[in-house]
C-alpha cells in the first residue's frame, strides 16, 4: 500500500515538472524582455482558466478517435453546428446558462452519432469522411440562423459559463469521466485494444465499428461542450464555410499528442489535462511577449514538430538500452566461458 502511494506521489510530481518549468521559463522571458510578469492581473488568471477549459475539451474529443487511426476532421464543424443549434433552442425556450451547455451537448452527441453511423455504413476512410461531413455541418450551421449564428451578448444567465469555478469543475468532470471510461469500462478496454491492433482486436471478437460509433458520439458531445464555453467567452459564434471551421480543433492536436507522452505516468485523460495546462501557459507567454500571430504560430508549430519527431523516435532510446544490456550480457557470458576454458586447460 505504501509503495503504491509513493508511486502515485512520484508520478504526480513528474507530471507537475512540465507546467512548472514552462511557467518559470515564460516568466523569465517576460521579465527580461517585456519587464512584466507572466500573470499580471486577475484577468490573466481568468483567461488562462477559460483557455484550459476550451482546449482540454477539444483535446479530449480528438483523443477519442485519433489514437485509433481515425482523424475526424469534422469536429470543428460539429462544434459550430451543435453549439449554434443547441444555444438557439435553449434561448428560444427561455433557458440560458447551463442549459445552453446541455443543449449543445445533446446536439453534439446527435451529430457525432450521425457521423459515426455514416462511417459504419459507407466505410469511407475517416479523413475523407471528416472532410465531407465537415462541409455538410458547416452548411447546417449557416442554415440555422444565417450569418448571425449564435449571439450571447446581453443574454442573461450566460455568465456562469465563463465563471472560473464552473470551468474548473467542468474540466475535472471531463477528466474523471474520460479516466473512468478508459480504465474501468469494457468500452474503454476495447478502445485500448483497437489502438494496439485493430486486426487482433477484431479477431478477439471486439466489434470495431460499434466501438467507433461510440467514440464518434462521445467526441461530438465533448467538442460541443467546449464550443459552448468558447461561445460564452466571445459572446458570439458565427458560422463559417469553406472548411475553415477545423482550425480551432486542429490546434488541439498539440496538447493531445503531448498528453499521450505524459500518460506514461498516469493515464491519457490526466496526461491531456496537464499538457493542456502547460501549453496554455506557453501560449499566454507568447501573447505577453507581444509577438505577431504569424511568429507565435511558427514557434508553436515548431515546438509541436519537435514533439512529433520525439514521439516518432522515442523507441530508439529503449532499443539502445536493450541493445546495450544484451551486449553486456553477451560479454559476461564470454568471460565466463573463457574462464571455464582456462580452468580446463590447466587441469
């Protein structure tokens, strides 16, 4: 029992290293270059918490399909259409605040279910399907309320969606849900099996397509919760066409990938949460340095590229260790055999 507690504490400290280091580095840069602190006011704290809430939801949605080889490019359009539709239904029904989030969640689950059903029926490659469904959902979002989309400016009761305590509670609920689903349910076990090998999982009797349907559905719900927070934060959500809706979701690939690396000390859900905190602090630092959007994006993508290179070659480190261990073992055996041969020759 004591050993398990010690292991949990050690792994938690390991996961805290990254956000703490990022904070210290960005604080030093802000103080030395701009002569300001990374966090100067309560507004900076509120914006940081809100960005963590939005980005973590997007990363969780991506993590439902991407590790299994299904890159759903329609998530951005699902977020836009589901949030606009759910928000308008809630407002016209005289329900605001948390109800906007709940209606967006329901619409997202429906849109995710539809996307998953189309995938199962047509068997179209996920990326191709995502592009097609994304264009469809963009048209749906535009048809709901034209260019106006969802307007929350002046709508009473929406303040709770940007309340930091509510956002923190929502993020923790999502993290607990994702952790429980991944580690304590048969559905989560099947997801991990499919991520290991879809062919072996199918031969083991797992219904791969039914599992994919569940993943698409859950991803649609989570991404629309993030959309409701984003709409409340900006006071509006306007539709867009030309497949430009996927930009916000693609930006969440960075914390999702980094969360996969940090998952070695816990699980993917907690790893994504800590990676989101780290990247949000990093992006806040770039904003405080008053860099242009192009320069900030370049730096962000360069760091993301380094992460991808590391993930693609991480196995080499373990391979070198194993190769060195085998070499040492062979060397010891040769020494033993040589010693035994010397003794026999003496005798």
